[in-house]
C-alpha cells in the first residue's frame, strides 16, 4: 500500500541533479593511452578504406594519437598514421597521414550521451622513400587520391566503441531483487580546463515502476573541481542521493525486519503483570520493526549519520502473530562509506543515540525505563545488523562498461560526498 500511495505523489516538475562526476585531464590521458590504437584501422582498411588508385597500401601504423580538451567546446583528436605505399614495383615510400578532428558530446533522443565528430581535416606528407630522386613522385600526387570524406568517416567509426561504453552509463543496476538504480544524464557534459563535468539524476525502480523521490530541500550542483587533481575522476554525491537510496529500499520493503528476542511472555510477565492474562502458555517474544518515516542521511564535515524512525511491534505467537505492545524508536547511527570496484559499500555502525517511547499497549502503561531495559539491547544490536545485510552488496556507482575504480578516497563534506579515484580498464575476454 505504501508503494501505491507513493506513486500517487506527483513527480518533480523539474529534473535536478543529485550526483555527477568530473573526468580530469589525467583521466582523459589514461583513457587515450588504454585505447587500442593499433587496432583503430582494420586489416580491411589497409586494402580498401585507405586504398588509393595506382598505389598499393601495404602497411598502416598509428604513429601518434592525442586527445586535447578544448574548454567550452569539446575535444580535439589528432592522429598521425604512417602508410607504407608501393606506387611501383621495387619501390616503397612512407607517407604520414595526419588527421585532425573536433569531437563533442551531445544527448541523443534516447537520453544517452554520444560523441560525434566535426571539422575533420587531413593532410599528407612523405617521410621516407626508396625511389630514385629522378622518378620520385610528389606527395601531392598521392594526396590527390586520398578520399578525405572516407578517412573522416573512418574517424567517426573509431567512436563506435566509446559510444557503446557511454550508453552503458544509463544501464539499470540491481540493489535488491525488486529494487534497481539508474543514472540519467541531465544535459551534455561541460568542458573546461579542469576536465569534463557531467551532472546526473538518480532514479529508482521498485518492481519495475519508477519511484517519485522526495524533493531535495537544497538544489545540488557539482562542486568546483580542484585546479590540479592527480586523480583520473572525481565522483560527487549529494546528501539527497543517500536519503533517496534509503527511501527506495524502504519503499521496496527491504528494511522490514523480524527480530528474535531473548524474552518470553513469562519473563515479560514478571515485569508487566497484565501479560499473564493475555498468554496462558510461555511463548517466545518477537519484534517486528517497520519504518514510520523515511530514513534520513545527514552529511557533516568528515562524518555521515543515518537517522532512523521506527515503530517496533512486540508480540508472540506463530504463525498468528499477536501484537500486544508497540514502541516508537528514534535511532541515530554512524554511516561508513567505502568503494569496492564500481560499488559504494555502505554500513551502519556506532549507534550514537536511541530513544524509545510507548506507541500503543494492550498491557497497560509501560515506563520508558522499562522499555529500555526490555528491548534496547536487542534493538541496538539487531536493527543495524539486519540493515547491513540489505546493504552488504553495495550500490553500483555511475560507471561505464569495462572500467573499474582504483586508488579510491571517500571524502565526506557538509551536504555532499566526493570520491576521487583512478580508472582501470578491464581486459575484455578474448
């Protein structure tokens, strides 16, 4: 019922980011260095795509590939390719083909980021030759035979693999069997000297239905990037991101808990005399905890805190659970944050405050001190432990396929978390 009611809440009128990332120039250099430049031009291309009339291209070598950030615009791709050409029997010349192309990133109609080329230019010069000086033909003769449009089409084909990876950014990732997370770009990335900044909005699906999230009280914008970060990438997550995560898990019922207790109806009757009239036989007492309000995450400098608002129903009997006491529990716990591969690991630890108050009773008034004596040790131990079981798999961070995160540092600031890290490209099978 709570899920259905939540779906009646109108979604945000305007979309706003709650997380994002900054790919630094060093991260861009890493991506460039890990690209398989030796495979950028296929064997077929040696004979067909780069073939020139009257000349046989018998070798293709990528001599240099550079990728440069152009602030406010995009990227500039520069490729130098050495072509071994046999224009006539027993002669060989090496021609340097230079390709210069501007790249920019835009959002396609499907909502995915896509890298596209523009302003592609080529030039050709001869670097060495076995021809006699007398019969040496000029490089301009070969250059005339090069189809610039075809070459620039090849450059755009080089972007097929990066664009496949960019599409994987918007994949759905499971948190629990019934709850998934997805990161959606809100606009094309911003390019600056500090790097490439992308703003993302987190969405959650519960049993396949998108969940309208609570509105963030404070609009989030990506923090200003450090002028010279040694990390490849800095991810940023707002306080609202973490509260939304716990809200989604609550809506999915992941935090509904059944907690065994060391108490029995007979031992409780020694403290609460009216228990004896309810239960003639001695039965084990069980606690059932549900959230009466959404969990809340509060980020302070160097510290993350989880605030829980529970109602714990105390009862006995199985399978027919007879609830005879309900206790409101307000609990504050520290949150530990770390990253493993591409997942953020979250765990509740270090209970800081617990406040118990009577919500309803079929056995008369129960003083707060007695509630604490009977239930506090069990609640302090079991609530964080059972929540940590749900959280133990972690939550997938925004990432693209084949890349994982290394050398990770999690830095908690007031209202947001920064995750500076390095990238590592995983080798694909085969």
